[in-house]
């Protein structure tokens, strides 16, 4: 890996962490946001849902655009717009205006994950590609504890929500400059399609493994985000310190750095199966058994650190260069739609932790079963 490719990879990781972290940044400071906008605490969760759903929809726009017009150019546009939208979230004068600003922020920040993954798949050779994809996966999943830690600390220091979001906007601006300086720019890649998005979609949808993995993507973060919301609520406050929760979460997520090597030896389908199985079993344990909470936090984080790189690897491997942006965009769409419904699940099943967890357990278990269908039987990468 060249120095330029390494700097680009680290910058893309930070961008992925910053963009995806906006989904989680409100979770630990709901009381502060409630006081800031003078709205009930339970309404604040809709800020995460508003961002998450628009974030998911935005993937379907930016990924195909990068297939058509080029990765770096479209990524730069998305980062700059995300910076502007983040400034707008800090200037909102009412809760309703804040919701609209969060929707805009989600739509703009959605340029980052699919294009970043496509750049990594095309920039790195076969030796480094699984490692780069796993590192990018780490940035997405580690965004949850890091964003929550940042939000907790900065509000504890007396900074209001507008200041918190302005710092995020500044980070977008700095990372945009690094992308402009170091990210590769390829003209005339040769197989980028013009005015043929329907052809890309048709080719991708004819691959049964990609269709199965898109379905699995819906479950990849549903259980994890639901679990995070629960332990950040009354249970978490009583059972374990929130700083410790984030430390244990990060500890499990460091598995991402070896997932690329595991994929090389065992195959991406096998690693995805292992991740989903661990996730389902951990949620079952949390719902019905009395195992140590730190152990469950670490294992659930490990499961996500296995699942997401596995999904990314399968799609990047099976999609052609001309279809890759759309393939990753659709995966990202399903993943963050699944994450965005978690606050809704917890809101309407708040009376029982068991009832809350049964929904993600059922979804993850169904995805695991689908991965054992005949067309997914080949474990090794081809």
C-alpha cells in the first residue's frame, strides 16, 4: 500500500466515522436536547430516525451518481454539502427546523459510505482490499461509541448543541481538504455506464447472493442499535457506567482489524454467517439469561465487526466496477433503514425489554437461515 493510498484510507475512515456517527450522536444527550428545544425527551429519538432514514435514501442517489460521474468528484460535492447542512443543524431555532436540517444532513452525508467503499475496492490490490474494507467497516460501527462519547463529553463541558454540531462541520471541512489533496482521481475508467442505471440494477438483482446479502444488511445494525438504546436507558444507567459501555463496545469492534484476514482464510459468506449467529445469540442471552453485561456488549460488538465487513466483501467481490457504487449504495440503504427503525421499535415496545429484543432476534435469525440456502453454499471467495 502506497503512502498516498494509506492517507486516503485513513481519511475515508474518519469521514465514515463522522458521517455515520451523526445517527448516534443524540442518543446520550437526549435530556440536553430536550431542554434546548423544550420538547419531551421521548420526541428527541426522532432526530436519529430523521437522519437515519434520509441517510439511507441518500445512498441510492450518491452511489449511482459516482458510477456515472466519477468517485472523487461526487464525494467532494457530498462532503461540502454535508458540511453546510451540519452548520444548518447548529442554527436551527426550533425543533421542527432541526428535524428538517437533520434530514438534509442525512441526505448529504450519505455520499460518504458508498463512495468511500467503492474507492477502497478500486484503489487497493487483492492483498490489501479485504483489510481496507474491514477498516472501513470498523469506522462505521465504531462511530456509535465514539459519537456518543464525544456528545457526552462536550455537553458535560457546557457546550450546547449548536457548538457540538459546529465542531462536526469543521471536521467535515478539514477532511474534505484531505480528500481533495490525496484521493485518487481516475478519468475515463472505461466501464462506468452512462444513462444505464437500470442495466446496473438488473445485473445486480440477477445475482441471488447479492440479493440475499442486501436482505442481511437490513439486520446488520438493527439489533446493535436497539441494544445501545436499551443500555443507554434506565437499565444502562443502573447496571453499568456509560463510559465503560463505550470502552467495551470499542474493544469488541477492534475485531474489524482482523476480519479482513479471516475473510481471506474462511471466506466472506462464512464470516457473515458467524457474525449473524453471534448477534442473535447475544440478544437472546441479554433477553433471557443473566450473563455479565460487559461480556454481552463485547460479543455483540464482535458480531457486528464480523458481519459488516463480510457483507461489504461479498458485494465488492461480486459486483462489476460499473455496478459497484450502486451495489454498495443499496446495501448501505438497507443497513441504515434497519438501524433507523430501532428507535421506533424501542419506543413502541418500551414496556418490555424482551418484547423489544424479539423483533431484531427474529430478523437476524431469518437472515442467518437465508445464508444457508443452496446458492450461498460456497464459502470460499471466488
